[in-house]
């Protein structure tokens, strides 16, 4: 108990006596100090006293699938900043292979009495699978927002980038450059954003498709199959997949963009610094992140929030990884 008082007091910058008054529900402490002490208690992993457990902390869980793809740290930065402006503290939860699962993180967040949760790239993207930890969130009526989730069966507000428009923009760009044999590299067959991209690709007459894992290595393996089918343009479901596609084309003896043009998706950090700079479809991360926070805070404050999907339009960013068929780059 003494150690806990000392750690919380140091975290907040108050005396141990003040922390003790908060934990025992005594008067003589300002509301701001009281909230700071309770938040510090949550951050340090200590359980709240029984009489305080019914109150939710001003903590918000931000659950991400990984941090290797630069788009997720970028999203975390936007959401974290927007939450801080609203007086909330983000708790970053990142899944790792063989580590803590998404369900485990949900249990931990519920134990900490968080005010809400934002998921980006969560397991909800899998079609035909019911994950029980989402059911628990619904039962607890915990404010929750899903990002890039074509998940009609979950009763949560959703913020997404329009995958259909993204593919239409990429296809239109490549076809305008004279490409006819165009392939698509996307994630697993049960991944909803990939399914949306595939449906748009098929609707526009596209035929050559490869599914793979979301990684540079996955992009390399999938794109190599397309290159061997003599495609001259490749559309990818993420920037790491696109970087893998560029590597595959080069290892197959093709030049980018003289022989094969490659389009990514996200416009994540440093895509202007790769060789060649990547043509990609930009997700409006800033607008999407702030919209997700607004939807979450509205729920926390008790406002009625629609549980449909809020779609944002992407933007094609043309750089040097795409060019006209057979035209040398000068």
C-alpha cells in the first residue's frame, strides 16, 4: 500500500496524503487532482478501491494489429493527439505473434474501467468469424469505434476509407497510361477490406488476382506470380505489399516503371524516399482519426451515435513507380 501511494504520488506530483484522501473518498481534493490520481492508478496497473471501480477512467484503448506498417503508427499519432485534446489518455495495445491477443487486451482494458476503445485493423475484418471479445463490448455497452471495418454484423460506429474508389482511382490511372494486363495483390481471402477491393477490381473488368499476407514478403511472393503472367501494372492493397511487388519485378529482370508499374495503398511514411518513389492511394488518416475520436467521445458523453459506416474518399498520389507502357523514363 505504501509503495502504491508513493508511486501514484510521484506520477501525479502530489503528496502521498493527497493520494490517500482520493483513494479513501475523503473531501479536500480538487476534482482535477482526483481525476489525475485515478488516471495514474490505472496507468500504473493498480486496481481502484472497490468504491471507485464503478467509475470509468479517462483512458481509451487504442488497439492496433502491428506497428511495422507505418500507417498504424501514423494513425496512433492522430488518434492519440485528438484524445489528449479531449482530456483522455490513450492506452496503446499492439498485437504480436505469440504475445498478447486482441481478446486479452480487451479483458485488460475492461479491468481498467476504460472509457472506450478504438480498433484499427482488428479481427473484425475477418468474415464469417464471431469473436467473443466484441460480444463482451456490446454487452457492456462500452463506447467503441471500428476503423476500416466492413462489419455490418457489429453494432458499432465505423470509420472507413472507400476501398471501391481506391481501386477505381488506381485502375483508371494505369489504364490511362496504356496498361491492359493489370493484376491485383490484396490480403487474405477472408479480409473484408481486401474483399471490397477485389469486388471493385472484378466489377471494373480485372481478372488477375493474388491473395497474400500483409507484408513486404507477402507482396513479393504474390507479385512474382503476376509478373510471370506478363502483367504491366500491379495494384496493391498496402504500401508494404507494393514495396514487395517492386522487389519482385526487379528480381524477375523487369524495370519499374518501364516494364511494370506499381501502385500502393495508404501513402504511409517515407513512400517519397523509396526507389522509385511510390505511386499510391492515400488514406485520409488525419480526417479519419479525428472522426473516430469524435464518434467515441460522443458515445462517452451519452449522445446517440449512428452505428453505420462513415466513408472517406481516398486520393491518388502519382509518383515515379508508374509510367506509360514501353516508354523509357528520362
